[in-house]
DNA sequence: CCTTGACTTCGAGCGCGCTCGAAGTCGTAC
DNA sequence: GTACGACTTCGAGCGCGCTCGAAGTCAAGG
């Protein structure tokens, strides 16, 4: 009931890949240039993105969204290319990043509290319940 | 039992202000240059930061930490200078910013989930409880 | 044939938010 | 006096992450 001998190579043009991942074609080329991606070429020299490529782009995008510097992403990707024995180091990078993200969320949450407080001072609504502290060195 | 006639003007040098707010003196000057701060001078032309100035710097720092563009902060500060009648507009800016921060926290939280998932794939620990989904287009 | 359009490479440019440093001015200490 | 150190102004520089665009290649369509 499964398909015949050879697997069909499902690949995508750069425009397609851009549409599917939500990053621009320019950025896809840029990522490749700086070594974050290794993309195959068709006989005419055009990029073909397979599922793995797209998955990587999506993952990169998550890392970027969470502010991992491109420098660090490049290190991670280099480790991936070096083979399975680098998994511990990759794990370490991800764990360090995890900690950074948690810290960043914390920072944002604190800033949010300050902004929310200011909003209530201005008499606006924030959608949250407040325990108001006093002290309003106003601005 | 309270103090005599004139209030003592408690002000701080730029080095002091920098130490108290955690931003560099260079940055304090920069913020002033671009109009985020109005700082008094002593007879020798040196900056003196009062409590209000420090409070503003601290608030600015929160806005910056939460990624409000300097352009927007400048607009806000300009409104403050224009007087009380601009409070509705200030409120609007803060509310828009609040929404942006909430959205950003959300985004980070999603990215965190992805990173956490990857960490467990690598066999590491994240400190969180996971409901594992399958699908591992690995990298 | 010629055009169109999607692609290629690669260097340059941009917007942001600082960050630095040169050159000058003070007040105090020795 | 002179040396120090903390400050001043202001223009330039930097690191980051794209973003753009020029010039060229190629295949399909009319």
C-alpha cells in the first residue's frame, strides 16, 4: 500500500520556500551566505529547498525570534555539520539559550508591570488586576 | 520637627546618576542629546540630575528593555513636555506599547517551547514538564 | 526571434542604539 | 605653577541583521 521504489524529491524554489517560512528570499540567500543553510542547486544553479531545509529555516526563525545572535546560530549549525558527536555541545548551546530566553521573558514581564502601572496612573485600563503600590515620581 | 524654610536641591553628578541608574554616562548624554532628557546645569555647565531626572531615566530604561523604539519614547517625552492636556495621547502610546510587550512575551514563550522541545530531543533537561508531541524533522 | 520573469552572485547601504574619543574647560591638591 | 580628574561638546564609528539593487543567466511563451 505504500509508494514504489524511488522517493520523489519534493523540493521548493526560493520563492516558495520564502512563502512557506515567512522569511524573504533575500534573507534566505543571506542566511545561506553566512553559513546557516546548505541548499542544493538544480541543474541550472537554482536553489531547491527540501523539507529538512525548510525545517531548519523554521527553527532558525525561532532562534532569531528569541534573539539568539546569528553568531551563535552559526556555531550551532557548524556543530550540526560536524556530526553526531557534537550533540553535547549543541545541547549546551540550547540550554544556555533557554536560560537567556527565560531571563528575557522575566525582564519583559517586569517592564510590563511598570508600563501597566503607569497606564493605571493615567487612568487607562490594562486588562490586568493590579495591586497598586504608591510612589509616583511622575513623568 | 520638619526641616527649615528652603528645600535642599538634592542633585547628582553624571557619574553618580550613571551609577544609580545603571546606564553609562555616555548614554545619559546621548539620551539628552536626542531629547529624551532635560537636565539642569550647575554654574560650571555641569549636569545635575535631580530625583525626577533619575526617575525618568529609570522609566526610559524600562521602556528600552521592553524594546520601545527611541523614536516612540521621544514622542512620549515630547507629549510630557507639552503639558497635561496630552495625557490621553500618552496613555494611547503606553497602551500600544503594552500590547506590543504582551505580544513579544507570547512570541518568546512560543520560541521557548520549541527550544525546550529540542533540548529534550537531545536528552537534556529544561526544568519544565513536557507534553511531548512527535514530529522531529531533525537538525 | 525577442521578451518576460524568476532566478543567480555579490557588494554596498541602511536603521538602530549606542559607544568612543578628541579637544577643551574647570576646580582642587600639591 | 602644574598636574590631575571629572566633566563638557560633538562628530565619527561600530556591530548587528538584514535589505537592496545592479548585472547576468536561463527557460518558457508568443
